[in-house]
């Protein structure tokens, strides 16, 4: 309300615009909430309320314009139904599979993703997992730390990375960062993606099975969608072959995990490096008996550097939105 | 050539190398002999070549016991276990296995950097122990963009540099002399290099000058957030000092493929989550070991057929 009294203006507490946080993002746990705060908006934390979500929303969230989504806070059609004033979803996760994108599009709700803040860290982990599997780093570190080197002798030989044909499944930001790194190791890159990319000269395979048949290693860098669910199936694994290796830094359900475990146990593929699983954090016990598998607890993005960059991007997007400025990282489906 | 005796001073563990040597020569396996001195004495007049590796070579004592020795062909690129001055003096040829293992060793150096900074081995252990069900793993350190300091910018050092560059790591180095056409920053001492990088990697040859080149002062300069990677030789690093630096937190982490007394590794390192320990596998791939064996055999054949040696050092 306008006031001619200056004193009144100073005490005029216009409510800050609210951002609904249905569930606490993992990044709030890892670096605390403070880096994500701003004087330009406030968080409406549903998870701090004893009320069930729909009641909480009915009571507190009737004019909320933005939602902070994460892996633990999906944005479904049902949720959006309860929040008719929402115009923006900002996510802290690299993946967008927890957001009903068609529904957002239908309602004219913008989605802000993480752009490139995670790409280097995820690419680093993908390369690390590939080297680990081929050169048996985790397995031989275990061997030494268990005191086996003096008693059992040298560890079995690994496999050379240089010259390996590596197939990237999904050549987005992350996939591209992976290729930049692997080129320096002398790998031969090819890829499968929804569309051929004009800015790279790597061989493109329209069919992921054909890609697998022509590669020694597959690196899964794509997002999880209806089309990519169980994209890596029995046929693809068979095409990859007995000497083939698979690395997954995308989403667990992109691979038919049961089939992959069977292939690993029966020697139908040579090894795997996995940061994601179908039923996290419940990892199939069959993996534990395998020395040719490197397991990572879905932590590709969790470095202080990425978390700091993420917090700046999240705040930047929300501040831009509430100031009617263009978003820093709006997701546009190609 | 079956009458030519070749003494293998290293354990005869690589079947391909043993087979290829046995096809062409009479192979004497020193490690299998119950009485090594007696064994050498019995065969000294037929032994014209020695095949060694990173761990077992030809020292002055052995060379003196082999009057017919003409060539030492090492199954390694490092020749710290071969008495080179003695070989020169006695006009004994020496060959090694350069180039074929450069990429594998460089790959492993980067693998160790990623394993230490991103805690690959520890988080694998975390999952296998069932702990992930109880909570997420903690934050690890980003590798991309970290400054990498290389001790020794030879073939392996350069290969490590080009790989690290793909991760946007600024590169600096120490070498005996500054290299004129190299774009990386040079430091005239190891301690200055260590003070100015986050990841220090040992990639030089082991000589009298480079023994314990990474000492307490260097480790302190590298610091509590610094990581040491050793893919050179164990004696490059003062190992007891390394252990206390890690236990006391004066050094942030280490990735080690080599040790002062292989295969013995200091046990206090076993429980450290910021340390990765590998059983000297720098060149340990099927492809590279075969290529190394071919070079060893090729050098011996060249010598005995009076052709130019493939990869002579002396």
C-alpha cells in the first residue's frame, strides 16, 4: 500500500514472493540452505510442516508462482493441479525425468534446468569409472589393502584404454564433455543420440544396438524418458559383447539391470562402472560378488564446486524470474 | 639360436614372454633356482643375455658373474635396476621398452587422480558395505580445473600433461632443464612446483639425483589439500615421511602405483580413505605387456643377428 509517511515505507513488509519446496533437495543437505537463499524471495518448505502435502498447499501455497524441484521433489500433473498460479519450475537435479514436462508445456510453465554446472564433474566421473573398470583400479586397490600383494603375487592384467572404440549414448552437454576428455586418451568416439549433432564429426549411429556392435565401451549419458527406459536391453548388451564394458552416469532405468547383472555374472560383457541403479539405494547383492564392476552411490555431481555453482544458478534463475527478466537456463526441448 | 643362453632375473610370470624367449633361446629362470649363486655359476658360460624388469635387473655383482654377457634387455622403461655405467664400461648393450607403455602409464596417472579426488575406491566400498542404504556418500573434490605439477617432462610426463589439459587443468613442471618449446609453466625446483600446484605427479626416471626427490619439505609445500601421485619408482618418495604426512594430515591424499620395497606396502596406509594403492600396474594391460615382450625379444634377436638394436639405451 502506498504511504506518504517515510517511516511507514521502511516498515512496510511487502511479503517476499514464495518458492514452494515440496521436499528438501539433497543439495540443501550437502552444503546447507544458506547458499540458496536470497533477499528477493523466500522458500515455502512443505517438508517442514506436519501437514500432508495437499493440505499444506491448500493452506499456504495458493499464490505460489515457482517450485523448486529435485529428485526427491517430483513435479507431477497432480501437484500442478493444486497450484494453478505456478509459472516456473526450477530444478537442482541434472535429470528432468521427475518433472512432467508435457504438463508444464501445456500449462505454459517454464522449466529452468542446471545447464552446464554439473557437466564437468559428471564427465570426470564417467571417465574415472571407465578407467577404473578397464585398469581394475578399485579392485587392485582392494587387493593391496587386504594385504594380498606379497602373498598372492601380481594382480591380473587390465585392458588398454587407448584405441578403444567408445560409444556415447546421448550426446548432450555431459556426453560432449566426456568426448572431449576421451579424445585425449586416444579413444575412437562414436555416438547415438535422438538427433545427429552438426557440431561434431564423430560417426553417428541411428540405432543403439548398431552403436554397441561397433564399440568396445558404451557410456550412457542420456536422460531418462519413456523412449530411453530399458534402452540398453538384452539385444544391446549382446551386441556389446564379451569384451565390452558399460558405464552409466545417466539414470538406472535406462539399463535393464537384471539383464546386465546376468550378463556380468555369465561373462557376456566384461565389466561395468555404475553411478546409478534402478532401485537406489538398494543395489542388487549380485553386484557385490563381482570384481569387474565399479559401484558409485549416485554422487557424480556432489562436489563443493558443483554445489556452489548450482546454488548460484538456482538463485540467479529465481531472482531473474521474480524481476521479470529472462531465465539464465531455461530448458527448451529440441 | 637355441644355444644362446638368456638369464631371466625377474620372476617368470608372463607366459607370453617366457614362451617367446624359449622358442628362440635357452632360457634360465633365476627366480626358480633353489641356490641362485650355484645356478649362475653352472650356466655362466652359456649366458649371453639378461632379461630383467622394473624390480629385477643386472647389478654390478651379477654382471661380474657373467663373463659372456653381451646384452641386458629390460622388460621395463625404467633402468634403475641395471648398472648402466658398468655396462658401458664392459661394452654390454642395454635396451628397454619405451613408448609402448607411455599411454598406459599416463592413463593410470589420470585414473589415480580421479580415484583419489573423487574417492572412486572408497565410494565403491561404501556401496558394497551396504552403507548407502543408511545415507548418502559425502562430497568429494572436483578434478576438472585443478592445477597439475609434473616432475619430469619426458614421454610419460608429456602424455600426462596432454590428458590433464583435456580436463582444463593448468599444467606446470619441474625438469633438470627448462624445455624451450613447451607451453607449460616451468619451476626451477620441486619444492616451488609443489607449492604452486594441487596435484603433484612423479614422472621422471630414478637416478641418484632423483632419489627421495619428494621429501618432507616437498610434501609440506604440497599441503593438506594437495595430492601426490607416484607412477615413477618407489624410491622417488621418502616413504616413511609420506606415511606420517598422510597420517598427520599435512598431505591431502596420495595415489601410488610404486613403493620402496615392493610388494610390501606400509600398512598404516591401508585404512586411509584418501589414499589409493596399486600393485605396480602402470603398464599392466594385456596389450601393452605383449608389446613390451615383443620389444624385449626383438632387441635380443636384433643383437644376435647383428642388426641395429630397436630401443638401445647403452
